[in-house]
């Protein structure tokens, strides 16, 4: 495999002639580079007018390699051919280096350029490219490659220090100016007697560092339109100032990926900070980072994410009930986002706003975070590429483990992980209750390993002591709800009114969805025609979960098991990991000739669900086979002659037709190997946000205990 390297542009604020004088002092050998043992001139020549100088040297290198490897290779030193082409007229120096030792096994090629800065003719630019191809090396190809790249990275780092050392040496000797080369004067030729000033090369090397440390204009999105040739490079000082300390190989990956985008990508080119995040997310594997970045750029273009901050208007519902917001910055200068998850009605937000709206809200937060990182980079004078998130779990209960809500959360995490890698610097989780490990079990598989390492979890009030919150956030900006004195403007949340809930039809008809199908399905239950759904379970100990709301009328819910499959259309069957879609007509699954207790059995006690109630539950299957979820129409008991009807019953009879009920439901099957033993996460219970009758609560509690015992 060929290893390639591309350096950033180094800018020396010295003239080309002074830099050349400093460069020549490194020969024939340099005490500052111990591995550079010696060099000898093999040949040297120049053009007739003296403008071109060609020099070829043979350099001796003592590679820092294990002695055993040197013995097996049969060498103590490596020899390289070093060719210099100095163009005094154009003020350029081209350096070509190739290996002489092991040239049939290892191919090393290096090219370096010294050129005049395009914007200041008294400054000099340096850039470097190299490639390493190890074809065979006595079975030690991997070791030899690591040694070579380590040695090369060390010499690259030393290169600038070397020039600066000799520049200082020249200055100490009083040499601060050297005249430019001029062609020799030929007597009798008037034009020749005129001084011919040299011209700088036409190739442009734009320096991306903003002048005076400020950008003229910063777009809100992490992509920007870059104008320039494919040969554009990055400046080394710009990298340190705006991107941070990178190793030579990391600098190379960034520059090469940026060049590839300029040559191949049509449309906006991401900012260097954004490209660097994708490289870090893939441990600077260029091919993997390129694939992930290209997919993300396509996604951004498809969904117009670059314009999200300008077009997105946060609905009033989210302004009131979404318990998150920006709050100053942490000790490292990273923007701080506070999320009071324990106070958030996750089910209410999903039901009232839909997944599409919640996803756009999360995307707008990420886009705003990128913008704030750029702003803080300018304010603090150092690279800030990520933010800190503080999550307060005070109030988190089993109601937050509502399965459709968790499912929506997992989908959002997938989108964020794929398109905003390495944007989270630290996640501080405070006041984690006992139920938190269950939630963590559900979401952690989708979170990148590098991201998981940034999580810090504090239970109870542990965050208040040494090693707690004050290690990451200044005491004066700790929010008031965490015992600090700083007012935090994050909404307090609360229960979303059911009057704001969307119907199943509204959720399913949303246009331009960024996520997949709607979570909920709707179904009608007619008198004498129950709504039934078949689930095939291939192995015991799988878990059937359900969540449904009764939006019209009263229903009776049952769960049955049968060893044989009833006859039904295939579209109504739910496999171990699927989501059913309701049929247009209620199909009778339980054959009228079947006998309860013989052909099929009841595995959950039937219970009645009133209009407006929300029900959640689960069942751990004892046996494989076929399970039938059934919702039946429930008629109010007839009034006896000795009793008078209640006003509520009379009003209900007037408002609800006596022949039809309606539900919105969601169901899912967890295979036994995915269950992870988190029994409490699947405990049958009614939603904490529902207003339930005492009879229904009692029924639910009995179901919960029976489910746990299975």
C-alpha cells in the first residue's frame, strides 16, 4: 500500500535569498538532525547565464530502527539521492529525493518547493509532498512502514526548526539582507544594461488564515463555496490557529481530502473544521472519512440543511415544552448546551409535533452549535471545534422509556452520528436515577465508541463535590436548578396537553419527511368485528410490546397464543422485528370453530380501556408460535329499571356512535438475543401522562406483576 503525505504551506517572513542562505548551511551535515550522518556532492552544474543551478548529492541516513532489523537487512546506513534545482530568476527551489538503498523493495519519493509568497515578494513559502511504497521487506513490511513514517514525521517537524535556527544564526552574524539575482551585463547592449527585476511565479497559494485574526464574513453553515485552483494548500499557521495541533500525517490527510473535494465534489465545499471532524471520526483513515463525508454532503444538499438556520422557525409547542437551550460556555471555552431531559414530556412532544419536527429541532441545535464554535474560536483565540452538553435527569422515570419515543430518539441519534461526528466535546449527565441504566442499554449501541468515552455520569448529588461539575463549568454560571446562582432560561417543560396531539392521519401525511414511516397506525373497531393482529414468534423469551391510545369509544384488549397459524392475508403478519400495517378491513383471525383452551389460549388477562386512555404493556413469550393482539368493541352495561343513568353516560351515548371505536397503536417485537435482560424497561404500565380511572390502574398493575413473573 502506498502511503502519501502532503504538507501544509509554511510561510517564512524572510526573503527567498535569505532562506536559501539558511538552507545551504544544513550541508554537508547537520548537528541538529542526528540521523543525517553526511552528504557528498555527486554532480553540480549551472546554466550559461547562471540563473539555474543543478546540484545532486548522496546523503547518508542512520535510521532509528531495531538492531535486529538492521542485521537482517544487512545495512547500517541508508543512502538517498538528493537533487536540487535552483531557479534564481524565478526565485524557486525544487528538491527531489529518492532512496538508493533497497530501491527494488522500497520506493521513497519526496518533493519540496520553496517559492515566493504570492502576496508579499519578501516572504517565502515552503511545501512538501512524499510517498512511501514498501513492496517487500523480508517479511517486516508493516514494521518497516511504521518506522519509516515515524522517522519521516519527525524530520518534517524538525524542518521548520532547522531553517529558523540558521536564520537566527545569520541574523547574529549581521546578515539580514541579500540582493536578488540579476542577469550578467553584456557590454554594448543597452537593453542588457537595464536592471531586469525577477518576477514571482504565477501559481497562487491562498492562505486561509483570516487577516488580523478575523473573518470578513462567516456563513452560518459548515460548508462554504471555495474559489481557487485544485492546487490550493493550507497554511501551517492557519492550521494551528484555527484547527489545532495536528501531527504531520493528520495535516496531510486534511489537505489531501480537501484537494480531492475541490477536484471531484460539485457544490459547496465544507469548511476545514468540518472536514477535520469526519477525519477524526474515522481515525484519519482517508478512504473511510471520504465515504462518510460524501454521504453527509449529499444528505445536506438533499434536505437543504445549509439553509436550516435561516428558514427554521421553532414552533411555539417546542418553545414551551422542549427543555433545552444554550447557556454560556464551559471552562475550555466550548459552547454549553443544557438539556433538562427529566422534565421533558417525550411522548407528548412526539405525539404533538411528530418526528420530523423534532428532528429539525435537533438539527438546528447542531447547526447553531457549529456556528457558536466558530464564534468562540475567534473570541478565545484558540481552536474550538465542539461543545459541551449538560443533561439533567432529575425527574426521569419509566414513562420516559415509552418505546415509540425511544425509537424516535434512536433514529435521531443515527442521523446526528452520521452527519455531525466529533461535535460533542463532553457530555455531563447529572442526577441520574436508577432507571438510567435501562435507557443507556437501549441507546448506547448506536453511539460511537469515541463519543461514549466523553460521557460522565453523576448519580444523586455527586456532581456537587470535588471532581464534579465545577471541574468543567465555572461556579458562577452553574444553573440555578442545579444549586447555582445563574439564571438559566431553559424552559421547565411539563406535560403536553392531549388537545395538541396529532391524529395518526396527520402524522402519516407529513411531507418531506427526513425520517421513515410514522410510528403510529390507526384502526377502527366495530361492534361484532374485533380488530386483530397476528405476530409470529420464532423463539421463546421474545418480548411483545404494545402502546395504544383509545381515541374514540371503549375497547377490551386481549392477547392470545396459538400453536397453529390462522388463515389471514400476509400483509397483517408481524415478524420478529417488523412493524405491522393495518388492513383496510378487519380480518377475523380467530376461527369461529376454535375452542378457547384447546385451539388457542389467553396469555394476558383482558382489561377494558376507556376513551382518552393511553396504555403501554409488554409480554415475555413462554412458547414460540402465533400471538394475536385483539381489540374488541366494549358496550356500556344496560341501565337497570331500578337505577337512573348517569349524566356522563348519557352524554357519552350522544357523542360516541354505538357501533364503532377507534385506536392509535404501535407495537414492536424484541428478539430474545436483543432483550439484554432489561426486564424493567418493558414493564407493563399505563403512561404517566394519561388520566386513568382507578379500575384501569388496578388492571395495569396486575398485568405488570404477571408480566414480570413470566
